[in-house]
C-alpha cells in the first residue's frame, strides 16, 4: 500500500459486508429475545446461526485489515496504533470462535449442553468482533470524510491505473513462462488473472472518465470515484495472485530438487538399516518403504512431462514418511530426533505452501465460502504456529504434516462451496 493510496475509502472495503453486519445484529437480537422468553433454542438452528455469524465476522475482520493499512497511509502510524491493537484483539477472539466451531465439527460427539454453550459463545465472540471493528472504522470514517479531496483522488487513480497496466504486461509474461515450465494444473488457478485484471482496469477507466466529467462540472463524484478505486483494487488483487503463485511454484521447484537429494540419501541409510535389521518383519517393512520412496523419487524427477512441483513434493514427502515409520524400530531415539529435525524444514515448507494456496483461494472467493472451510483454515494456521514453536522436532514434524492435511481439507471444502463460477453468492 503506497502513501498515495490514502483516498481508498472504507466504504469500498466495508460495503460488501454492510449487509452482513445487519444480519449479525438481527440474529443476535433474535437469539436474546428467545432466551429471555425462556424458549429453548433448537440446537441445529443455533449452530447454523453461529456459522453465519462466524462467516460474517471473518469477512469483516479481513476487510478491516485492509482498512488499518489505509488508515496508516492516511494519518500515520501513531494515529493507527489503537486501530491496529483493536484488530489484534478482534483476531484473537475470531481464532477462539473458529476453535469452538472446529470442536462442533469434530467426529467425537459432545453433549447437547456443550454444543449449545459453544454455539452461543461463538455468537458472543462474533458480536464483540463486530462492535470492535465498527467502533474503530467509524472514527476513521469521520476523519476521512473531512479530508477527502476529489481532484487528488483523480490524480492518484490515474497513477494507480497506469502502474497496474505496467504490471499487467509483467503478469502475462509470468503466465507464459510458467505454462512452459510447470503442469497446467499448477498454474490453472491464475491463468485467467490477467484477463480479470484487464477487465477490472477497463471498468476503472470508465468510472474515472465519469468522475472527471463530474468534477469538471462541480458535481458529486464520490460514488464513481469509489467504483474506480474498487475496480483498481480488484485488478491489483488479480495481479498479486499471479506474483504469489509464481513465487510459490519457483520455491516449490527448488524444494523438490532438495527433497529428491535428501530422499536418495535416505534410501542409502534405509538399505543399510535393512541389511542389519535383526527382525525379518522390520527388514520387510523397510524394503517396502524403500520401494515406495524409489518410485516416488522417479515420479518426482520425471522429465517426460511438465511437473506440478507442489504435487510432486507431496508424493515424495508421503513416501519419506512411510519409510521413516518403517525405520523407526531400527533407530535409536537420538537418531529419530535427528531424522525428524532434518525432515521438519521440508514438512514446514509443504505446510506453508498448502496453507498459502488455501488462504489465497478462500480470500478470492469469500462471498461463496462457508464456515467449515474457514474453520479448517484457521485451525491449520493455529497448528502451524504450534509446529513452529515446538521444542520437540518429532512433535513438530507430526504437527506440520497435520497442517498440510488441514489446509488441503480447507481448500477442498472451499472449492466445493464455490462450485461453478456462475453460482450465486451466499447471502
């Protein structure tokens, strides 16, 4: 966010969630009336209400994170410090709400009273998040309304559109490069990003021309300036998707090469362990693991087709895990710790990569993604923090692998929620 972008109004960021705020307030008010009258809430309806509130609050917090940057660019760090601190509190409350929703989704059944208490706590936390965000954004809305200047916004929009048009050319070149280096499946999520950016920039141009006409005529132009800014922001997000994807694929390719080298070294150790194993069953398990990893390394280094680096990395990682389990009985505790420490870096890389993929997809489709996918994503983020902070490399390795599974589940659930791109957005 450059300093010149102070004029991007919070109305743009929060317009998409305004209706959601009203919905949360009405749900909360209705729930209080039912409790006050002594009527027992239907458990399924209560959990559904909690899910709706969680989605709305999550959208509100993500929108507010952009607003913090806008406030900082406009009024400086000191003015935005309280806003930033309040948002940190809101994010903590949202994490607690997601953890409770994860407990509701767990396969182990809980008592109805527990589930009712958790659902009510989720609604309470989401209400607190909403109040916090609205209070902070309202303060800056009032201040911004006084300082907004249409001619300055016109100038900044022109510069922003021109800069994004330059990035558009780079993004198209990046897509061309990637399609010649990796499998179509790896780059498919962003192949249409340049066209989306171009369409958004076209809309921004049209709105900007309308705004210039109105400003020249001394007419109100805020709404069309907002339209231009919103379209410019959409273009930037599409272009950012290309940059992130290219960076992730390049990093995954490098990590895959390193994983293949480590895998070959692991095969050498495994063969030695197999040949000195005292139990025939242990030797047989190690042999099976050797075969699996050998096949995975061959697939990971196959030059006959363009690779999906992250998919191939997962194949190698899974095979390494299988072999590691087979070797565990033949290793001392210190050897297991050393092996886990060596594998941990790669496991964390995979976890962060899957988390980035899921997070990017959910962020780009927030209007269509329900609470289950968001909950898995939040749990994956929480587990990643645990893995990064763990002292025991064996525990950290298990947790990092769990993060990858949760992130993949989150992406799969989100894609199921989104469905065809022509599906209507959730109300």
